[in-house]
């Protein structure tokens, strides 16, 4: 009888262990907002639980560097812009892109029209707000390709290290600032500025757009078959969340608001953001397009005497996860 009870207890324990969901910790690049709606939708709609995953979404912020969190073991997977990820990889952190939900870039410069700026050539002698912490790389490569110095002076641009707000433009500290189509541009309009007062330059239109908001993990982790399996299920559920968000933008925005512990976001702003985000994820099934990767690398290599990366990276992306997730 003792042996039977022991066997029964073991069996029950094994069943319980089998039912335990696999944990995945996702580090966001910024605070909770519709930029990350697909993941919150996947969590809210049960897409992760359907894949037997227990996903924790870790919001980012101005003092959080996702690559450092990943390197320190604080997350299993992170979101990052490809310029930042490739620069980190060249410096020795073996980041690998396993999926690319964003097909297009939302990055642009927003300038006062009364400065006389009508083309990139007019940036000379002007002050331009630029985000740093890895977000500066596309701008620096663009200026290098335009032959415009970033050291100031009449023939160069003065780079203002921009906080993640639009104050430098509104306060006339800068002639142009960095904005995203889905966020800061709307903040400028909300401040009472009309579109007629502005001129914008989308990186996509300038031929220097680089990939944003890819899903990355560490190369060494992908050597573990169990981790690979977790990532396959995570990517599959995440892309299901993204496609749902594209089709139901208002509902997706509401789900984001429900998950915003700070309470700092407004319904109108998040719905507008989700509408713009849907334009950037449209056309992607989650698999990285090699042509988009090559374009990003070409842009980053075109950095003149101080390029973002110095050689074409190898092993920086894989289709292994999306091939299994999307079949």
C-alpha cells in the first residue's frame, strides 16, 4: 500500500508539474503604451496561456536599458531597435533578432516651418533634438550620408540631447526634434501647434529607415532546445496578439490602458497611437525580411569616419523561431 501511495503521489506530482506554465519575462523598450499593444493583447486574450506560457511584461523607462537587463538575466527576451542591438552585438553582447513584428519605421524629425527648413540640406546651422541611449544611431548615420557634421557650426548641426518629450521644440530650444509618428508628433499637435506650422521628415522617406521594435534574446540561450520551444510559442502568441490589435485598434488601446499601472496615459492618446502603430506592423507576419535587415546594416555602415557598426554582422538574426512558430 505504501508503494502504491508513493506511486500515486508521484503521478499526481508529475501531472501538476506538466501543467505548470513556462515562464517568459519580456522587457519592453519604454513605458506601457500602445507601442506594445500586441503583447498586452496576447496576455489579456489568453493567447499566451493557450501556449502554456506564463508571461510577465516588464515596462521600460528612461533609466532602463533593455540590453543590460537581458545581459544581467533580468529578462528572457526584450524589444529593441536594430541599430542599438547591432551596436551592442559588435561590442560583445551576442543579441539575436528572433522576430520582427514592426515592418516600417515611425521615426521622423519634426521642425518649425518658419525656420526655412525644406530639405535635409537646410539642417546646416540649425539645432536638432536627438534621442540618445541607442536611439541616436539612425540620425548620426543619416547626417553622415548627407555629409553634414554633427559638431555644430554654420556647415553642421548642433545636436541637442533630447529628453523623451517635445519641450525643446515648443520652447524654441531646437529647430527640429525627434518624434515618432505614433507618439510625440501627436503631443506637439496636442500642445496647440497646427500641422501647417510644421514640416516633417520621415526616415522611411529619406531612405535611411532602420528596423524598430524587434524581439531579441541572447545567442547562448538559443542553444537550449527547451528555450527555443518557449520562444516559438511566445512569438506565435505575440503575433496573434499583434494581428488582433491591428484589427481591433480601439479595443487594443483599452487593454493597454487597463495594464498601465501609472495611470499616465489617456484614452484619446492611446487610441491615436494604436492607429498609427497598426500602420507600422501591417505587412509583417513576424518573420524578419532579410532585405530590411540589409537596408538597416547599409545605413548603419554609412556612418563616415565614425559608423555605428564597422562590419556586416553575422549571426545577428535567425528565422528558426518564426519558421517553427508560423508554419
